[in-house]
C-alpha cells in the first residue's frame, strides 16, 4: 500500500479544514479592511492619502483573487462571451464613477469627468486581463481533459 | 454512520490507528468517516477499499432500505 502521509501528518480532511479557515479569514480580513477605511474616512475624517496604502493592498488582493478564481476554474463558463465581459466593463465603469462622485462630490464636473476617464481605462485593463485569464484557464482545463 | 467500513476494518483485525497508518491519514479521519461525519474523496475511498480488500460498493454504497 502506498503511504501518502506527509511529514506534517496532514491528510485531506486536515487540508479541507485548513482551506475553509483560510478562506473565511481571508474574506473576514477584506471586510475588516473595508471597515477600517470607512472608519478612517467617515469617523476620523482622514484624507484618502492617509489610507491609500490599505486601499492599494486591498485592491490588488481582490483583483488577484478574482483573476485566480477565473483562471483556476473557480467559476465555470460554457463559453467565454465578449458580451458578458462588456456588461461587467460597463458595471465597473458606472460603479467606479458613482464611487468617485460620492468621494469627490458631484459639483465639480471636470474632476468627475477626469475620474470617469481613469475608471474607463482601469476597467478596460482589468476586464482585458480577467477575460484573457478566463480564456487561458478554460483552454488549460480543456487540454487537461483531452490528455 | 458507516457501519460497513467499521465492520470491514474489524473483520481485518485492524484498529483505527493501524488503518489510518496504512493509508496515510490520521486516526481522527477514519473515526469521522465511520461516524458518517466526513465525506472522503474518491481517492481516499479507493485507498480504504484496497487496504480492506473490499470493493467501493461493499464499503460505501447505500441501498434505500438500509
């Protein structure tokens, strides 16, 4: 009988529990960081430059998490549709513009338009990367099935 | 509760510890499978079946009237 026990004595059940705890704590950490940002912004009235580092870490983390889920098949798609990607693109641009409006005010339309342009560019980059990773991940899965 | 697994293990004169050692898992995992509180992967089911000289059906298949 092939013994598959690893040096740490961890089996599949231990790994499953470990992964569940990590996932829970990851999501909890993200929520706590959102809470910290809101607390600093609303209660402490801190300027956004004082918590840009937290926001940056959070953003990179969430973008990477979505990318990993799409590439490794955390979400399954029959086909990778451009129309769906365009829908998500519009959603990100609209949400981004609304958040910018709330953050910087809706009175200065020039500033809002600048933020809108930044949102369109960032959303385009994100959607292109996510779309590409989804396509690559699907191709990888198809290859694995054919082997 | 998975009595079939427990009976097969006892019939082979193995303790939970010995079976766990044989297939490379912890004793707790064997105990929880026997209690029906952990669903093993197919990979582990096959290792269990091989270690106990049984088929997967004999160890895990549930008939409605059971």
